């Protein structure tokens, strides 16, 4: 009010169109800034350590390993990746190279069912049906983690590079089974009265690519009750089980496990071996593998590097920006 009873008109300056546009652009950038994952290599040059063999005296067992790591100073989270049945440490270079280029030390062992490195001569059915193999594989992973405290004895070039407070374990097929056991999946071994656990509490998160469902390899409907670590599960719509199971069977670790930092991605048209990246054409299979690269990297960033933008990417299905309609998502 003016003195004397008159009204005082207050004029608010209207924002210019340029200011409005600037605000919109800032909001859009904050929204999409976390969507910038790409299938191209990351900023780090990648080096490898090959022809390494760790020896576990308790089991009198040799474990060949291959390591991909960034050619840079600093400590990097560790990923241990377990291969599928009858494959080897050399079979998943497309993942190991990719993760290392974005700042991870990726360690790939060869298990006893490896044809190339362990001389395995049995069939796929024999490899998957061997209870000793069910036990040996997660024990290999835990022994590798034990050994990393003394990395100077077998890979001195990695001294000072390992962030052992942030370890992830991933795997494909039989390797996904292995990673699941490390994450808390329990199995009933022949002759045992109760399910056995191989969980390793030093592991922060697990990635399961084309895992198994219940009904084989000691797995039951309650096998995933104790999987409490963050988990990413990926499979394809044409990813049938080894004994004719429908692809959805591979999602049971997600469907039947407890909620909390669990993510599932089904890739339309994805086949079982599509996650190995063993092809050269530039068709649909390549896009499926690239989806696996992007989603796994974002998941590792979220739970091994504690990157909040990466976690938002995973939780908000940021992969869809790249995948289009070939990816279907579920979180719990």
C-alpha cells in the first residue's frame, strides 16, 4: 500500500526465453547425463598378464588365470569372471577387455572342465552333472581372492593396483552358477542332509549371465533364499536350458530370490552363446552382446565404484536408450 491509502503495483520481471531454454537444457542434461554408456572401449589402455598358474596346496589343484588391467596408476576394483562349461580363461576377452578399459582389474580363471587348459575330455552333460565340479568352481574363486593379498608373488605389475575392498564375481552359464554360489546360492550335494553354502563375504556384487534354474545341479526352489548381495541377471529369449528348459527357467535366481538390489534383463532374440561374444558379424547378435557389455559395466560401476549415476542408470533402465525394444527389465 502507498501512504495515503493508494495501491502499490509491484511488477515482477518476466524471465527471458533464453533463460527458460537454459534451465530446460540443464534439467535435460541432468536427466540424460547418466545415459552415456557406450559399447566402445573406455579411456584406459588395457594390458594383460597371461600364462599364470596359481596352485592351491589344500586341494593340490592348479588354476590357470588371465588378467586384464588398466595401464594407469591407482587402485581399481576387481572382477573375477568364471567361464561356461568346457571353455577357458581366454573365452570372454570381449568382456574382460571392455571392463578393464573402464577401470577394472578383470581376472579370468580356467576351471577343471576347461578343454583347452585342463584337458577335460568329457561331454557337456558330464561337466554339468559332476558334483565335484559344483564344489571346485566356487572354491577356485575363493582361492583366487585369497591369493590376491600376495599378488607380488605371481603378478608384480599389479602391486598397488587392486582395490580388494570392492570385488565382484561374474560368470556365464556354468560360470553364472559359480558366481551365484559365491553370492549365496545353496545347493544340495549327493550324500548331504542339508544344502551347502559357498558364499564368500568378501564379494560385493555378482553378475549372472544365462544361469541355471532349479531341478539340476543341486538347485531347488529355495536355493536363492540367502542371496543378499546385489545381483544382475541377464538372459536371452532364445536362451534355452541344456536339457530343453524354456528360456524363462534361467530367470529363477531373480524370481525366487529375496528383493533388494536385484536386476533382471531379458534380451529379445538373445541366444545362450550370445553372451560369449564369439562372432564377427555386425547383426543382431552383436547388439545383444553390446547390451550385456553396457549393462554389466553400469552394474559394476554402481556397486563396486558406488557411482550414484550408474545406479540411477541401472534402476531407471538406462540401457533402453541403446537397446530400444529388445531389452525387457525387472527390478526388486
